[in-house]
C-alpha cells in the first residue's frame, strides 16, 4: 500500500510543483499594498488568481482585504505580507462570499475574519458548492482548500486599525451582502466586486441592477483618491464608475427591451455587444451568464396576470 501511495505522489509532483502563485505586492498608498489578479476567467493556468486582494500595514498590525481563491493562495498572500512587514495580522475583512475572495481563509485562521452577517449566511449556504466548482475549474491549485466561515460579524461604521481609520459600508448590488472599505487615512476605496473595471461584471446573487446602480452612487460620493476594484486595474479617476454605469445601464435596457418584445433567452445571449464594450475582458461570456441569471426576472415583470383580467 505504501509503495502505491508513493507512486501516486510521484505522478502528482510535477503538477503540484507548478502551482506557484508568485504573488508580488505593489504599494499603491502609504502602508497599502495591492496584489492584482488578471482579468481572465478561472483556469488551470492561473489557479483562479483573477481577483484583487490587498493589505494595509498599520502601526499596530496588518489588515487583510480578501483572502483569494484557495488555501494555497492564502498561504502565498501571507508569505507576501511577511516579505513586506514583520507586524502581525490583526484583521481580515471579506468583501463578499464569492469563492475567489474567501477560499484563502484557512491561511488566516489565527486572526479575526470579519464579514457582513449576510456574507456569512451566503457562504454557509453556498460555500461547499462554490469550492467544489473551483476544484473543477482550477484543479490542483485547490488542494486542501476547505470553506472557513468568518468568525466576526461586521457592522457598517468606522473601524479603527492602528493609525488607519476604515469606513465600512454595507451595500448589496453584487451579491445582496457587499462590503466596501474606504480608508479615510489614505483615500483608497476598496470597492470589492461592486466595481469591475476593464472586465465584464458578474451577476450571480445580484438583487437587481437598479440596486447596483444606487450602490455606485454611494461609493462615488465618497472623497476617494484611488479606487481598487474587485477585478481590474486601480484607478485615480472616475472611469471605473463611468464604465460600470454605462455597462449596467446598457444591460438593463437590453433585457427590458427583450422582455417587451417577447425574445427568448437564446435570442438574448446572441445580442450584439456595443463597440465601446468590445475591449472589456469576457464581455460575451458574462453577457451569457447575466442573461441566464437575470432575464427571467425581466420576463416575469412584463407578464400580466390573466386571473385578474376582466372577462
């Protein structure tokens, strides 16, 4: 039995050896470091590293914002932090429950892992299925990854972290439970997946595009100096908000018009994508997903109840 195990391990070693995230933190503000993921889709070639995570080094310790798509990513993130500072990790903040943002939690089990109550509920309900899907998508990168629930319920308001003052905002447009973090000390806004930039947005769990648009108003009104989207490059101007509003408005109108005409879902997913969105990563892929997630609501909204119509 032992020699069979050794043969199995030896066959797996080449694949395992290649799963190195090689995270390189980049300083974007005082004490603030970003680990920028690609704008690609999940794949075995990238290990699910399509997400922006970050950490803030305060005078009392490190605040981590999102933990990444796997246990191995979380461990690589901890190593990246250790190359930057010897201060302890004092807080983890999770922006929402999607797997690319939370499945690195195992690597931070010695620190408080904070999330909105709704995020914890969603992760409890969906976490195992989300993790299983990630195993299918990225394979060996997920080895040993298990769902670890948050240990701390966050409330909207001010969180003092050493010499940094963090404003926590409870929003809903992306998943129904979305945390945005505004560092009042540096002016950096960590928008989570309420903001995608140069990458088409994802809509599972969204309570509605109109809710998302209102959240963008709330975020843009803050006195930010830099925006860190959940996916895509950091910006120092309003272009991410403009692109998000434009895309959400187009998507909403597309589905309203389709429902009014009586188009079926197959017709909707073949809709032409405006030229101004042609350069956005995964625009066709995410249109197909958004139609499947949201279009039935638009169809139902346009239906009339026949049992209440006069004879």
